[in-house]
């Protein structure tokens, strides 16, 4: 059986079975990660996985899960970030416009 050595930041080197590791390969290679629960302290350890690490883990029997980032997550969003005040203003606006929403609901739908 294959044994994989990984490093826990608290406990140091630990030995794991391939089934102990979770490998997520992202459509953007720099966002790929692997994780495991440390057998000594039970903390979850999550680390980046470059192409070489992915290849080593897969060759050691670790099952890779593929993750595709939605295009919307990669779009540029120029302008200022939303603030808590913006969110509160929007919630208050929605509250005021419940009657408008009720008026445009098609007949027979609740």
C-alpha cells in the first residue's frame, strides 16, 4: 500500500494513505489544493497543489476532484466595493417595494 508523507504545521511530518487526502484540481492551476485531517492533532491541513504535486498525488493513488471556476468569478468588477450601508439601503428598498412586487405577480400565483 502507498504511503504519502505530508507536513502538518503543528505536528510536523505525518504519514497518510491516499484515501486520507482530498485533492481538488482547479481549472486555474494556481487555485488547486490538497487537504487532509492530521492523524495526530485532527486539524484540517490545506495546502496549494501545483502541477508537480498534483502529478505526485495522483500517481500515489489520490483521487482528484475537478473544479471549474465559473466565468463570472473571473470577470473584472471595476468601481468601489459594496459597503454595509449599500446592503442596508438595498434591503430597505426591497422592503418598501413589496407592494409593487405583489402587484406584478401574475394572477393565480401566490
